[in-house]
């Protein structure tokens, strides 16, 4: 039997591809409409893209660190709860 997480991952992947296609079409349209502005300000646009990619990478790294810390905290809490004596009388 397939794991339950396989379906949402496939669905998220297909939605991400659809989003990328939509953004690509939109960017192509804007590039066609504002061709002169793009050529005149190419350095500014290039630096802005580098900064945006750096910010995206930083957010990705921060999210991974927080998820890893959350997993560690869950492990610690599970160990603490398993060591706790039962509240029921024996």
C-alpha cells in the first residue's frame, strides 16, 4: 500500500508546475509590453533578481532549520511524556 503522504506531494508538485507556468506566461507578457524599460534598466533588474533569489534561499534555509528544531522538540517531549508515571492508581 502506498504511503498517505504520496498523494499530497504529487498534488503540490503539479500545482507548483502550474504556478511556474502561469508566472512564466505573465513575465513573458510583461517583458513584451515593457521591452524598452527592461533594456534601459537591466542592471537594476538583474541586481533585484539576485537579491530576491538570495532572500528566497534564506527563507528556505530558515524554514528547514525551524522544522528540524521542531522535530527535536517533539522528540524531547515524547521522551519526557514516556518517562512520566501513569496517573492511574495501581
